[in-house]
């Protein structure tokens, strides 16, 4: 990904069903002798021979009804829908992983941008399906302007997680480097398409092993089964992700899932917490994409089984499915190059990156859903504090570098750093300010900030790096936020 640097304390940015059947049977038992039982059994069957109850518990009984289709998913790549494309359609921001960009670990070199996806170890395929809408004709029709999402329901028979490190391949091309081949991570597998259905297939890539970094929460997985709202009967329109946050209870002790030291409770007093929501969150890095037929220039997201029926295939092999997953989050890093103690008597213990607007939910019906974040973490009701911890790092040692790294849903927010000490004043909160940016080596418009209110606008698939050469540059009285 391309990098811009702003310094004094630099900022660089890169663009980164069974109940209904049971009821029906009960009614049949009571009414059969009188008038028979009117149920779905009397209706025309679904194409796979099911009773129409979403048709998703069992695949077709006839093996000939299912076609196994290979797929290839590429991580990274270039999206022309980020609102900053050139006139020729090529994006001007955020080199895709593998395009000779720098990684989040700040390493540089040719073709190492794929390091941005190095922690990805799982790709989940989630399918939604509906009965055919085109009378069995080949190729489902799709109008992007209308965005046809009606009638699709979650298909649990085609929900799978591909675990393990993706394969690194050379020779992948995209428009960012005018077709120049470079490296990408790819995942391959097969998908079962049942006769009589149309599909929408979504893929999400993530780090399945990531755990909460905060003390007392470190056994908690960031990616959980509750993150996605899918279950039998979930429609595509309802598909969404929700990220969990944790409220620190000042009336409890420092125990599992309650990091009281964050509030710095000394005897009965909480120290410098009036600006805090008292909540902690770790938002995962997610890559999102939709599968479509290889060679389809329109990238039609609706896959029709008609294209894969034997009578239509003839002697041809099934057309593979392909898709590219794009980074959906904004990434924020704060580097303090030389960590320091507060004073001789007050030793630094830890750092937390704070944001006062943290969105916790977004729709997953399209990549643009990442720009439609909602459900912000609420202010703490008693004091009205709004800053939420989004990243944590322990004190690394005097003179060593501290790195606070967080992913967030795109939006606008104020940023700050909370630093905890082992003695008075116990904790302080320091705001990251617009005036910390003094110059830039290249102007791209990626960094957008309100210089009066210090409000930062964080874009999807962009990375923002704030670097303070010395801790005192952040912790002076100008930055104090209580």
C-alpha cells in the first residue's frame, strides 16, 4: 500500500426451519379425518424435492442435481468503488497487498504489500440462495442499479471455513500497476450448486486466532460465532456483523472480564475517567468479497444453477468461480518511538488508544456496507464520557518503541491515548491533535481532519500512522484531555 508521511510526530496513510413442520403435522393429526391437512406438502415442491422450508437442511437426494464448482479467492486487490478512482477507472489510493507497498509492520521492499494479510488464517464462505427466477434459462439476470437481493436465504449446507495459511502466488494482476504481475495470497476450494437455485456467495477473511489484548480479557476470541447474525431463515437483506465490546465496572474488582485497573480505582476513587465510555473493544480486520463466474466482465453476483445443469453444460467443464476480497476497515497506528515514565515516582504501566466514535455494526450485503457502520458505543450514562479503548500495549521499557494498532469501521472520530501509571496521577488521557501534522511529502487528500475540532475522517481500506518521536510530544499540557 502506498504511504504518505507527515511529521513532527508523523502521520502516514495508506489505502489500505422444523418448528413449522411440527405444527403442520400437529394440525394434520387433528384435522386429517375431517378435511385433510393443508400444508406445504400440498404445494409444488422446491426444485430439490424439499417441502419448501427454505430447502436448506438437505441437499438434493439425486447426486446429479448438485454440481461441484471450483473457486479461487484472492486476498487484497483493488476496488474501484472507494470513491477515489482515476478517470480511466484505476484507483489512485492504497496499493493492493503484493503491489510493492509497505506493510503494517512498516517493512518496505518490492512485492511485500501482501504482508498486510499475513495474519489471515481463515476464509469463510457464506451462501444465500433462492429458487430460480428465470425459468431455468442460463445465467441469472442482474441489474446493479436495482441491486437484486430479494428472496435469498442463508444456506447452511454451503457455509464453510477454510482454515490455514492462504497460498502465496506470483503473477496475479490488477489495474493498480497497469497489469504488472505481483504476489497475492489465494485460497482455493469447491462449492456445491443445487439445481433450481440462484446463489449469492460471500467470502470473509480474518485471523481466527486473534484474542483480546486487554488484561483480564486475553482468553476472549475476537472472532466469535456471535459476530454474524446468520441462522436458518436469515435473509440476505438481514446479513450483518456486530462487534462485541466490554464495559469495565468500577464497582467490581479487577477480575476476569473486568479490567478495573483501566479506570485506575484507588480506594474509592476512579482517576481521570470522565471522558471515558468505560468500554473496551477489539475490532477485527476483515476482508470482504463476492464470488462470480470467471471471465464475467460484469461480475454478476448472482450465480444461477442453470449454468451448471448437465443438459446445459454438455461436454464443457463448469465455469470456475472467482472473487477478490478487499480490506473493509480503516487501520490506525500510533507509534511512540521512545517510551518514558511519567516521573521518578510514577512509572508507566500501559497505553490504550482511544476513539470517541466507535461503530460496532455494519451490513454485509456488499463491500459498501463497511461505509455504513452503525450502533456506536454509547457514552457512559453517569458522566457522559465517550472515549472507548480500541487498542492496548504494555510499557515496553524506557526508550523503546510503543505501537498501538487498531482496526475500526470507517467514520469520523477524535483520537486519544490513555496512559496508566503505578502512582499519582495514576492515569492521563492525551488527545491526538490536527496540529501534530506539520508537513507532508505528498498531498493526496487521504488525511482529512478538522483542524479546529481535531476530528479525523477515517476511510475504508486506508491506514493512518501517527508517529511521535518522543513521548513528551504527546503528553505535554496542550494534549491533556480529562
